[in-house]
């Protein structure tokens, strides 16, 4: 599954938001993670809480690729399933175009880019 969106914020701002596991819940409803500080590369692991069938469950995540201001990939382990997310950011007309790719072989996670738009606007204000 692929999603595309354009945000009026600069690439560095958008990437910083998407690359912070503590902000996953801003665009993945039902997911929350503790902030781990600024990620410094692939291999960072972090705890998650996920809502699975109406119940909060402990889960975990891992940053699998990290190229600042361009690419962040996550693997999330929730209820016995693994979900892969690959997000690329590119500059476009004074803003940022993002591409979110989820593996086609997995049940997709719900992504809410409207919430991300709101949170980026709030951070800029």
C-alpha cells in the first residue's frame, strides 16, 4: 500500500516529526511510543503500546533505515505480526512530499495523514 501527501512545511521539519518514534501516534492511530530522543541511525529499538481489537497491548518497534531528511523505515511488532513502514521525504514547491509504503503482504496499519498535517501546522505556529 502506498500513500502520498504534500505538506507546506520544510523537509527537515517533516522528517524530524516522522523520524521521532514518540510521535508515531500523530499519524498512526492506536499506536503510542515513548520518545527515544533523536534517532541516530538504523537499529534503534523502542517500546510501543498498540490498540489491538480494543485492547492495549505491549509491542515494540525498530528503526530499520535512517537517512536524515530523506528516509526513515520502521518495523513494528504488534500482537504477533510485523509491519513494515518506509517513508521518504522530498522537497517540492517550498514544502515536502512524503511517500509512505507499507509491505503488500501484511494487513496494513491505519495511517491518518490529516492528523499529521494538523500537528505539523501546530509545530510551525
